[in-house]
C-alpha cells in the first residue's frame, strides 16, 4: 500500500489525502460523470476483523442516507493491488479544501447567530440519520466539514450504530466493552461501553459539545494531561463548565439549550438531533424554548423581542394620549386664538389641496410604468426560498429569521405574513392557479396555506424519511412528494390518498414537476437522470441519461418539450412523447452557476459568476434580454412569468427586483 496505485476500479488516483494504520484515503478522478471523489481503501494485510466489520457497516449505512449535508456514497467494491492482494474500498463524495466547522467559523469570523444557523444544518443531517435508525457515535468537528463554497458535509460513519433489523448481522454489536468514538465527545453511556444504552440521545450529547466549542472556543471539560481513566471519570461525574463563564454572550436560554444537551442523564436530554435543532430555531425566533419552562416574565420578554415595533408603537400612542389629555384644558383656553389661526389655515388649505392634486397627477403619470428597479430590504440574513406568483404580481420569500412573506410588487407592500410554524421553512411552492402556497419545513411537514387569507389548509408528513422535493398541480388537487427512499408519492390532496408510487432506478430525486394539465410528471435524480411518468397510470414513459450538472427542469406549456438545464451542456429540449433530445439552446458561457425557469417554462434566467443574469426564450432559442449585473453575489433568484421581472437575493437578504428589458428583434 506504500506505492500510489494508478487506478482503482473506474477511478484514476491523484494523491493521498489521509493515511492511518488500517486504511488509506485517496483523492481520485471519476471520468463519467466527471468528478473528484474520496476513496477509502482498507489495508487487508493488517486489518482486524472488527475494523473490517465497521467498514462494511459504514458502507451499508452510507448507502441508505440521502441528505444534502451528508457526504454521499458512490460505490463500494474490492480492489487488487499489484501483488494480487484484495483490498476493500469505498468511494464517497469528496469535500474540496475542507475546513472543520470550528475552522470555518473562525476564518469567516461568524457571529453567534450565524454559528447557530450553521449548527441547525448539522442537526438536520443528524436527524435524517436518526430517522433512518442510525446513530453516528463519533460526532466531532473533524467529522463536520465545510467546502470552499460553504457547503456543509457530515462524514465518517465508520463506528455508527444501526438499530435496524434490515441490516441483519451488522446490527449485532460485537464491540461490547470497547470504546468506539473519540473520548472528548463521548456521552456518559458511551464511556460506560454499554451498546444497549446507545440511542439518538448519545449523538445529542456529542452535538452539545460541538455547539459548546463552536460558541466558546473551549471544551466543556478540562481533559488536558489526564490519563484515559481520569478523563472518563470526569465525563461520568463532573458537570460541564457553564458556557457563560467563558463567553458571557452565551447566557440565559442559549446556555440552557447547551446544558440540556449535555445532561448526564440521557432522559433529560433532547430526544434526538431534530428536537435539539428546533429549540435553537425557537431561540433565534425569540420564542419560548423547550429546554426550560418559561415563566410569565420571561415569556413577556420574549414577546417584547418578537414584537418590539408593536410595543414601541403602543408606548408612543399611550404617551400621545396622555399628552392630549394634559393639554386639553390649555387648548380650550386658547380657543379664540385657535379660531383666528384656523381662518388662516383655511386659506392655506386651499393651496395645500392644489399641491396635493398636482402631486396625485404626477404619481398617476409615473405609475403608468411600474417596471422600475427597486429593492426590498432584508434583515441581514440570507433567504431560504424565493418565488413569484403565477401572475407575476407578488413575490414570496422566507428565511430563518422571518416568516413566509408575500410582497405586492405594484404597491411595494406586504400582503401576507405566515408565521404559524415552529420549524424553519426550506422550500416554497405555489399551485398553478396561485391560490395555494405549499411550504416544506425542516420537520418534513408539507403545510398548505390559502394565499388570500393566510389560513392553513392542511399540514401533513408524507414521507417516513426525508422529504426532498415537491410539486402541485394547477388547483392543488394532486401533490407529488419526493422522498429520500428513491420514490415519489403521488397523492390526492382531497383525501390524502396515495394514488401511485413512482420509483427511481438511479439516485434520489432532487426535483419534480407536473405539466400544464397534470397528465405527466417529470423528475430529476441526483445522478442527472430525468424520468417521466403518466399521471393516470403511474407508468414510466421514459428516462433520459447523459447530462452533467443538471440544475433545473420544466415543462414548456405550449409545446411538447420538457426542458432541462445543464451547466456544461446548455439547455436541452426533450420530446415528451419519445424521451429524445430534439432541441438544444447554447447558453454561451462555461462559467454558469445556476438557472431558473419562469412558471410557464418558456423563459429561462441563467446566472454567471454569481453576479450577471441573462434571460432566454427556449422556444425561439435565443437570448432576449440585456445583461443584468449586481454588485453583491446572488444567493437566490426567481424569474416572473413572461420573463418581465428578475428578483435577485443577496446573502444579507436584500432583494433587488429588476425589470427585464427585452432586446429588440434587430439585436
């Protein structure tokens, strides 16, 4: 194993990126699809039976976990070296120029709020594992990596415990009496080396230590210089140092959350990582947390934080009323003088009325062309989702720090605010009619809302595991739900009845969509495979392969094409009858970063280098707009119907709304 192999399976080895006594990790190039992967190879000459067993367990576990914050597994197999010795290997997602979560937070100088929002993503990934009945058992900063694009990945399930009979003999714990994991992050039950006591609350404890370090830069226990048995005794018997003693900012509710996760008695901890993350989200929203009972005074303080503007306004009004009452007598005494002044005001009012009429005429004149650039101010936080309504008259948005909000683009004012949900919202979707808004929250619930009233129509979990994508038909009578088990469930939303289960034969689904009359459903998998089914029968009509870096799909409502966008191959029009690529639109640039369709599927906005946007007509197969360039990197984008508006959200949550000025025919 000392010599660098040239190739392992279909992977061309580039360099060694990690090496231990039992395994070597290589960076390798996979040609089709072209991507860099990390390959972990066991040294069969010295590997122990327990190490081999844990390696096989890691393969089984990673193969069933599908989450954007968990490193994906691509392949597992056996590789023979030049001596003919067989070595088992595992090819997984490579995290380029990875930093641990602590290094990333330090280098980026993240404040407490940003660190907590980053930590919520970790909780979401671990919760996904917990829903699959997998306990990581070795959560620590070195296993929580962030790449150069700021994407978080959880790695190394080598000592994970799977409490699932489907894994057969792998669930039989043969490591009784051994310490598996990293001592500094072990829960008391792990220290006692009793596998029967290991459950999701053990991961909660480790996450509590990671959060403690993330917010204080110190470990809750001083274990330096201690022998192993002394360190274990500290973990079992001594309480952690209150984090507020190190960082005064970490006090009150936030300290209660951390100490709840670090309880020695696991029955007093959060039930799983999802409950842990949701309590942090409540803290960020200034809502009462579950880690401790909130008294009346504390609830009042939290209410004051959430409704500070309302309370200030109320105080101002009360002060004004007092002032009015105080001066009432004085006003009466000055009545005669006021009459004289009023006579003068009558004359002035005529002039004011004239000016108001002139101003009104000016506003009406300028209002004839409402398509002018404007900004909707954010709250200093990046948006989680951003969409236009089907008429292009409203813009809907959501972020961790603010509820779902609808803006009227003509009046530049909010028309709907929906906040009746504890969990963070990860996706927004409107029915084709624009009457029903569906949101996916971090609890995996689909909440449907009446846009006109803001009332909740329904609230339901459709997936046993992670919900990853969603589509509604025109009137929201049918809903297609993509789950992390490689299926899409087609439901009747009238009675929540499962109509069909649509399956992937290659990868988990990442996007799903209906055509205009909902007779067809198309979906994109994370292996760049596109599928199409007939809605009435659930029969798969065709699948399309061969694309790379596919970022968007959409039915074009007036033609028989499903359009998809590849960052490397441009826009491809697939005949919905045959599944053949019949149309192609070259997008002209190799540095595309993302793309979005309008609701009709005809107009396409492409983003270059996170700064410049162009709009295309896929039917005419040409560029139709002048370039739009922003000063700030684009975090989210949405294109209105007919390609009239483009909304671009920056990292601070500000939304720049640009009119799309179409090129003339001569151009």
